[in-house]
C-alpha cells in the first residue's frame, strides 16, 4: 500500500514511527534480532515493508523492558520466555544447562494430571537428572537425592520439590549473577537502556 494518498492510515503510522530516533530504531532492530535468534524464530527485520517496520516500532519497547527486568530478580528472568532462553544459552557456555533443563522438566511435571503419566514422567526425570551417574546429573546432595528416590514409590506432583528447590537456589546464587555480568547480557542492556533514553529525550 502506498503512503502518498491523503488520509492514508499507513501514512500516519509511518509518520509516528519517524519521530523515533534512527539510532534507536537501529538498536531496537538489533535487540529484536538477538531475541529472535534466542527464541529460534525467523527474523522479520530482513523484510522491507510497512508491516515489518510497524511491528518493529510497536514492539521494541516491550523487548527492551523485558531485557531490563531480567536483572531485577531471578524470578523475573524465569517468568520471561525469552529470558529463560537467553539464560539457557548462557548456561551452555558453562556446560551447566542441565540445571535449568531439570527445573523446567519439574515445572512441566507439576502440570501432569494423569497418575499413569505422572509415574512414568517421574521415573524418566529421575533417571535423566537425579540418580547417581545420570546422563545429565544435577548437582544436589546425597540426602536430597535419596529423598527424591523414595518419593518415586508413590509419585505425586510434589515428589521433585526439594531437588528442584536446591537446583534453583544453586542457579540463583551461582549462575544467575554471572549471567548478569556476561558480555552478551551487558550488551543487550546497553542497547535497551540507550533506546529508552533516546526515546524519552525525543518526546
């Protein structure tokens, strides 16, 4: 659709987008690209056209706010789908992604309603993450490991609670602070903060 016609909706939207600083739009586009890659979604920025440009203009603030909220608390990070994915990518660099994978598996496990599925899922999670010499063994103490083993005899949605809590604490106190200091996250926060400042100074 062309924007030359008087009263054209696209024209007013294009003008609204034009009030944003070019550098801010560029940074927002880069931030959106990073999040898109982390979430394994096709990047929309390569498509030149009104719709992709308007999507960028309307969504860059949400992406920036989301990135900045990750540093407020570990809970904020875990509530964000893109935050979890970014954290998982970081953990891979430290070869400790099994901790987050176990935590996510436990969250999914709690949603299981079928008793039959509950038991089979519990055994699968235990064999993959909890038992000694498991393929992706998480770092928990022997006592917690044994408590979890006993819980399997009558599997309920809470049988991994203690092991999950220990793993979460480990990530929050150990991996999470390093994630916040990582070059990739620092770069993303700089872009998000810079965009926010540029946007406010032009309003």
